[in-house]
C-alpha cells in the first residue's frame, strides 16, 4: 500500500470503525476476559469455540463473496490476491511465542486492548510486555540485518 491510498478521506475513519466493531465483538463474546479464555484453553468451557466458528464462517463468506462482487478494494484500488507466506523458522518461532503468551496470559494482542474497554486495567502489564517484546524483536532483527549488510562487512 502506498501513501496515496492512505489519503482517501474514508480510509482512517473506516479503520477506526472496524477496530471499534472488532473490539465490541471481542467484549460481547467474552474473548476479552482472560479467565474465560483460559478456561477455554484448559478444555473447561467450549463457548468460545462457537464464537471462533461463527467468525470463521462470516470471514469465509465475506472473502468468497467480495471476490464475486468486486475485483479491487474500494478505497485503495488494489487487486484482491492471496498473500501466501512460506512456513519458515520465523513463522514457527513467532507462532510458538504467540501461543505461549496467549496460553500464559489468557489474552491475545487484539483482545488485550478490548479488555481495557471492559475495565481490565491489570492487562496493562500484558500490553507493556507485548511492547517490550516487539521492541526487543525489532532491535534484534535490525542488529542482525546490519551484521549481514555488505557495508558492515566492508568496514
């Protein structure tokens, strides 16, 4: 996506409304409550399974239907295509870290912000941990990129 696409007057308001709708859905379905999520992960409460199946069905219908109605995104003009990412060690390690974090805290990043909306201010510690983890990963990745760059080896 280029900077031109972000200049569309409805681009940011629609992202904001989409985020609000997503957060409301997480709060309404109780996915923003770590204790509910942890009881699901411990196979004690399967209510969230229905929430996830419902979301998967709506998403599947949307992805199938939108390609029948349009070939390009309305605000950006980008063509709808599948973006496949190969399964490499970064995907496996990142998914493992995400899964362990989700299992320990009972909340994923999107639901953590929605959890603030329902008054769970203790989740700020988890959000702080996410920011620290993202910073450490970015720092580590940029350090590795600098070590691999030709300019670094020429010095």
